[in-house]
C-alpha cells in the first residue's frame, strides 16, 4: 500500500514539475513579447544529409542566421535565431526519414531538413512538411526565389503545391581512370575524345564492359567497373537508359516495364556474372572501401556523381596521398555522361535536386522559412556548389565569380541537357526498393533477370496493389 502511494506521489510530483516548467517557459515567452527590450532566443534545428562534402547544406543555414538576425534587429523584432545543425553522411533515405517521422510523431523533429526531392511526396502526403506557397508569395526574398530554375521548382512540388525549396542540383557522370587508359596504350587524344564519343553514342555500355574486361584481364586494375552499393537514383536511371517507363503521371501509378527492366538486369548480370568486371557483392560493399579502391586506381570505371569530385578533395581516402589535389584528379581522372545502352543511342545522366523542407509542426515557421530563403541567395548557393561539387540553382548563382572560375563546373554543365529526374510520388520508395533487391539478387547469381522481374511483379502487386501498371 505504501509502495503504491509512493508511486502515485512521485508521478504527481513529476506532473507538477512538468506543468511548472511549461508555465515558466510560457511566461518567459510572454514576457519577452511584452518587454520591448528583452531579446528572445529562438533555436532552429537543422538536419541535413549527404556525403561528408555536403555539410554546407546546413552551414549555409548557420551563416544565413547571422544575416537574418541583423534583419530582425533592423525591424525591431526582439527575436534572435540560433541554429543547431546536424549533418548525416552515413544513413540512407529510409533511416533518415524514419528518424524524422518518429520524432515528428512526438511533436519534435528538426525544424528544417534537407534531403532528396524524391522524398517530397512522402513528406507532403504524410503531413510532415509545411506547404510553402503562401510563404513564398509573401516573402521579402521572393525576387531571389523567383530566379531559381523552373525545372527545380517542379521537383519541389507535389499535387501542384509547393512543399520545398530547391537546394542544389547535380549530374551523375561516368568517371574513368586516365592513367589506366594510358597503360592500355591510349593516346592523350583518344582519352580526351572519350567523353565526346559517349556524347555522340559512339561508345556504349557494351564498349564500357569490354574495355573494363580488357583492363582487368591485363592486370591493370582489380575491377573494371564499380557502381553505388546502396539503393539510390542510379538504378532507376539505368532503367530509363534502357528505354523503361516507371511512372504514369496521368494516373499516378507506378509502372513495371518488364521488357526494359529485364534488359537492365541483364546489364547488371553482365557486370558481375558474365564479364566479371564488378564484384558480385557490390551491393554489400562499404562506401569507404569503394572510394579507396577508386582513388587508388584499382577500378577503371566508376558510376559516381559530381559531388564526388569535391569529396575526394576533402576526405583522405587514398592510402598514401590522403586528400587528393584537383591537379592530381584532372591528370588521372576523366568524366563523361553515362553511355547509352546501345550504339547510336542517347547517353543519360540524372539530377536528384536536394531540397529544404520545413517541419509542419515548427513553432516558428516564418523564421525557418526566412533562413531557407536567405540560404538560397546566389552567394550562399555558389559557396555550397563549389564546396560540395554540386550545380547551382539559379542563373545568378552561376554568375558568382567563385563558381564561374571553377574548371570542373564549366566542363560538366553540358550534362544538364541530358538529365532526367525521378517522379514525386509516395509510392516511389516501394519501386526503387524492389528494383534494388532484384539487382542485388541478379548480381549475386541467385536469380536470372527473368526470374527477378517476375519476383518484382509479385512484390509490387502485394505492396501497392491497383497502383501498379504493368507493361509486358
């Protein structure tokens, strides 16, 4: 009896304590509003993700807070912003999203988060992201926001409404080792012509496989080609490369194009099981070991991203050289569009714009949006692009001296003419996750491409039912 009374008493004290704490906090906030001279510090939390080179997605918000605080002071607004930033370079989309969703359910979660545009529909559909159309229309920074490329704004929308602000863009080139090609007897002229041959459809994926096999057979590399190990936009990009359709924007249905997916899976089987130029356990490779093998010249081709150009200058992956100099990279690494699936075809790349979204439960949506708008200004965006290896979001940002002077960016800008994007649908994760598992099974030799496609059909029918459209 005494024990039960003690338990109730402790719970009562805890409840009173929380009540008093809440009242005290509310009283302080009210006092700050009522006392003209009292400054109220508003903490805005920011979660960003990406490679270790992508921290400017958040540090730009930190810098934007300094500018915003000056604006608030000039307006006589007693609020001042303090930004707390966390950057995640290890989690995949699923883990990053789950962490936020769980926090959101309890009324928490970052006020601002930056993630790929392919998550916009998921956040909007679940009510996690704040709709921004009114804020944008009334923003004092609207002139800067209006200059963002229209195509990037489309990637920030769902069902015709805006739930995000574009943060950057990129392309996904095929990197190749110039030093290895030299050892294979290629002249400098031939090496320099390779990107143009790929652009013109003269060098296709089969040529890439053959060249990778030749380099491996001669003992010049350990592997002919590497691709990303985890689920990501590279894999649906390859389905598009093989002429596949994956989404019907008129019906909102996911499309399983069985013929195109089969051809795509045959390509991944050729890499690992036929030509054997890619490890069959590629999808379980640790990222750091992948980057180490590439920068040390153990791989001829690498399906990477423009951001890796900056990452290799910031992260010491190389066993002897540590961080690479850009001079070393230009000397030993080349880059081109992803070759067409077949000779004479059009090469491809993909841009997955990152975006800023605002927590729908944030208490200070005006301040969170102001930070995002300021961080979208040309000077901030150009800094992020140069530091992280991404492309800018507006023509004005492209005119920033630091961006214009960068040799790498000027040499990859043409790739945007060949780019594609992923659809914004809350069902997209179901498709990409299933595709990734099918590729994994084929690369490991556990399923034939045909078997894997049949498995995909069964799995997607179970997962999304009548939201699936099948093309035989």
